[in-house]
C-alpha cells in the first residue's frame, strides 16, 4: 500500500526545461560578472593603473557573480512542475 506522500516518481526527469533555462541564465550572469571584473591592467611595468580599484571591479562584479550563483542554485534545488496534475 503506497501513501500519496511517499509516492516515488520513477518516470520523471530530475529537471524540467525551466530548470535548464534558469541554469543557463545563471551561467550567463556569472560570465557577465567575470567580464565586468576583467581589465584594468598596467600598460607599462613602471606605471600603476588605479582603475583596478573602480566600483565596477571591486563591488559590482562580485555582486553580479554571487547573484549568478544564487540563480544557478535555485535552478538546481527548486522543482518547477510543468503541470500541477496529480
């Protein structure tokens, strides 16, 4: 006798299309964060470039990268059902 709460879904895929789309969006946000972090290198050995300490590289880019990891985590952990029939 199977209880409805203990029912095993053997035929269901672990992720739906919405999960994969959210994971792709999260990965793109992470890539965007790393692109925002890049640049600011020195042009010569004797010259120091202060642009590596800009708001974009120090604050904005890490926040964007962490937001991307959160989106990927939600996409992996949350079950998005296509239909609520059961």
